[in-house]
C-alpha cells in the first residue's frame, strides 16, 4: 500500500513538472508571436503623413555620429527609404540581412535609413551582426511617431523632392522593391498598381433558349 502511494506521488510530481514545462513553452511561444510584428513606441498620434504629402523634415545624428537629414529637397537626387526595425522583432532581424544587399545594389539612386527604438547597445549589436556599419542607423522613435508607424518591419519611401511616395509593411526584398516600383509607376502601393493592370473580366451572356 505504501509503495503504491509513493509511486502515485512520484507520478503526480512528474505530471506537475511536465505541465509546468508545457506552460513555460506556451508562454515563450506567445511572446515570440507577439514580437514578430513589434510596436514602435507610443504611436497614437493624429495627422499621419499620407502618400503624396511632403514628408516632415528631421535632422538627427546617427549611431556613428553622422548628421542625417530626413525629408526635404535632396541635392544628390536620391530618394530615401526609411526602414523601421527593432531588436525584439524576429522578422526585422531576418530583413536586415536582405537590407544589406539591397543597400549595395540600390546605393546609386537610393539612400537607406534604418530607424530603431530601444537601448543603444542592442542597436549597435545588430549593426555589427549584420555588417551594416556603412548604413545610416538612427535611434529616433519620434520619426515613427510622426509617421504613425504601428507595426514592424515598416518602410517608407521619400523621393528626391521630399514627397512621400509609398509605404507599407515589408518582410522580404520583393516588398522593398515593390515600394520603388510604386514610385516609378505613380501608384501609392504595388497592390494598387497590380489592381489597375488586372484585366477586366468579360461579361458572359446566357444564350436565349429557342422554343
């Protein structure tokens, strides 16, 4: 009888630890899912900048100590692509590797500006990890607040005249390139561009039934 009681207690403790481990794993997975599209600061502000509007102008210093101007007329004739990321966002980390090659291929007519929010040490660690030392990296939550960036990773394209041309959530190189296509074609988004090109479905008529 005593042996059965001991065995039952052991089984109960094993079950308890198993449930505790499962609960921990579930909590961790919920945290990962929450971080996949991470928020960027308190972004409940009125007056979001829309496509076609002049982008607000910011003059800030990046993590390398260089003075950077966001928006406004650009003397070099290049557009600016603002990419909002976070060290706590797994999708952002995946996109940073893509951003490195994208920066090299589009450097002649595009300036890539990475914008983060959080501890400086974490931002600098990302720069080193993804070899982005030659990229512009700003720790500037106020930019995300002004553009009402609520989810990450998010990109905004500002043309050489300081006009916002396209914007949207991104998670691949194709999404980044679609912002450039949207600017070149005059559409606010690649979805709008594809919708305009979609051929109209011809109307079908039912032949009359003759008696």
